[in-house]
């Protein structure tokens, strides 16, 4: 923890656990080494796992950016409100790849996602260009590598100073 600097986030590292927060596999805002050790032991006991990731604590709006191969539509890209509330809020905009940058912007601008991008109730706005660039590049990645079935970048923290992909998952075709 001292090398990356506090505050930090401790996350369980397991292929078996998709939603880490549901099994108490994420501990945030750890301020010192004692808190780190205590949280590590508690997390291992709660999850039955012992491998972990340490990350610098980041701030920003949580987005989900994802892509999947659909039998009917081909490559489908999505952008929505992410993090622990992604499934609850279900505010997602989807695009069938390929799409133009203008089309993507037009669809997002009429969604709830745009309110967060603009800065909601006094929060800082998000670097919209960087956010849209990741969405666009994810489409290119899926198009280039046909063995990728699905990618979830959730959460992706976005602020006026940039974007940080905090957690991600990729599933390959069998």
C-alpha cells in the first residue's frame, strides 16, 4: 500500500466471482497499513479467497462500457451508468457496430447518461470526448478480434480530468 499511496482499494482476485461487491470482495478508502491488513483478513474470511488486487482510490462518475457479439445484430456496444447501481438503474445506451461518432453522440445526448456527463447537481462534468473515444475503440477491438465474445469495463470512473477503467472482464468464444 505504501508504494501506490493511500487511500487505496482492495479487491478480491478470483475468476469465480463476477460481482465482487456482492460477496464483500471490495474494500474502499483504506487509509493505512493496519486498515489494509485488517481488511485483507476480513475479506479472505468472507470470500474464501486469498488473492487480491490493490488499486489507488479514484474518484469520478461510474459508467459501464461494454460490448458483446449478438447472433442477430452482430457487435453491440453499450454505454451506461455503472458501478454497483448498473443493474438497478439500467440507464444504458446501445449501438450496433459500426456506427458514426455523430450517431453515438446523438443517442447519448437524449439519454440520462448525458445528464451525468454534463455534471449533475453541481458535480464536475465528464471529459465527453475521452468517454466516447473508449466506446468507439471498444467497437474497433471487437471488430478486429473475432474471438472476443464479451467485454465489460465496469466501473469506468470518469471525471473532468480523464477516465480510469477500474474493473473489467472479457469472455472469449469457446
